[in-house]
C-alpha cells in the first residue's frame, strides 16, 4: 500500500537527530507482523484487546506505536519500532515480541483487518487479512 510506504519514508525523514553529542539518535522502522491474537467475533459497543506478534531484529529495536489506518470497516495495522543508533546492538534471529491495542467496536457488519507482513519480491505490500463479524 502506497500510504504505508509514504509513512515509512516520512518516519525516516523526521527521525529525531540532535546536535548534542550526548543525546540518543534513532530512526523508525515498520516491522512485519508474524501473527495476531484476535477474537472470532465482536459484540457491538465492546472493547477488545488485539495482540500482534513480530520478530524484533536487535536490542536496538523497541516498540513505539501502531500504524493504524481506518477506512470504513477496514483497518490496516503495522508495528512501528524505534531503532536506536548504537554500535553495541545484539542481533536476534528469532525473538518474537508482542504489542497490544484496544479495539472499540462502533459499527455493525464485519471488520476487515489487514496486518502488514512486509513486501514480496516485487515490492508489493503483503497482508494477513482477518474478517471479524459483529454481533448485537
């Protein structure tokens, strides 16, 4: 999705940099979501925790927030991490971490969640798509 690429570029361009030598420099990185813990159905007016799991590449990566785009009953979600500039980062190959957000059910029908899972070989965004029906 071009909006996700634009957000990535914007986050990269606006990453905090300071002229103070003792400050911490960092950038942002959107990491692919590996799996999701989401209910099979929602009840109108209720609040549900939704937990995503993703691989943390190094000790210099730390969860910042979710990219969250609402379009009618469709939600696009991605995990944004800080990446701290540090020469002593430990690289991981399989550290799965979790992050959770609360979802408020405000309309009937079904919600379609698109969890960003990276890009394919052609640079096309890939998503884990989950449809959750709403009951009254």
